[in-house]
């Protein structure tokens, strides 16, 4: 997927006073529940940062609290966090990569084991997709396509 292919929302599609299920795009993050909690949370946070930067108009407007302190905007269309075994995660990722109009943001295990970013990129360049050992995968795309890719995967509950 090139930068021009990344799904995004038009400013007119940012409708913050309606249910998130009305949004044209759907965002999910899949996590492997066997991954230690700290690594899982790190993977989700990193995927969220990359996704927020990549998808136009994903973040809603910020607002002040009762004391007038401003809070930055959050993803107005929501994000579901689902669980998938390592095998399911790899299979969904492979299907999503092949799906037109779906942004895939993943966290390979190597990204969490390197202390130097360039080292992570160097290892990534020599790793076959089947060997990525992704800790989590984020997907953004047309609601029906994302639902089809992730059907029957349960929500993360604990």
C-alpha cells in the first residue's frame, strides 16, 4: 500500500454526534493474548501512534474539561481491540495485506527486541512475512471488509 492508498476520512465524514458504527471506516487492533501484558500494551500504543499519523481525520477535536484544561482529540470513530492467537493474527494480517483499501500497521517482535530503531529495520528487511511474529496488528479500512477479516475474533477483556 502506498501513501496515496492509505484509507482516510474526509473532514465532512467526521460526525462526532453519532454512534461509531456509522463511520465509513473501521479500526481494529488484534493482539495475541499469549504476549506478556507490558509488551502487548506497548505494541498497541505504537500501532495507535502510527495509525493516528497515517489516517486522515481519524482523531476528533479536543476539548476542555470543567476547569478549562484542554485535552487533545481522540479517535472519534473508536477502535476495537480483539484477541487472536499467533496463528490467527498471522493469517488475518496476510489476508489484510492482500485486501485493497486496508491499512495494516503491525508490530513485529523484532521491533520490541531492538534498542536501536535502525537495527529493527535491518532485521525487518531480512524477515519473511511468515516469520514476523507480530505481537499485534492494526487494521483500518471499509467497515464491511474489516468485519469480514476479523469475524468471530473476541474482544480483549482482561
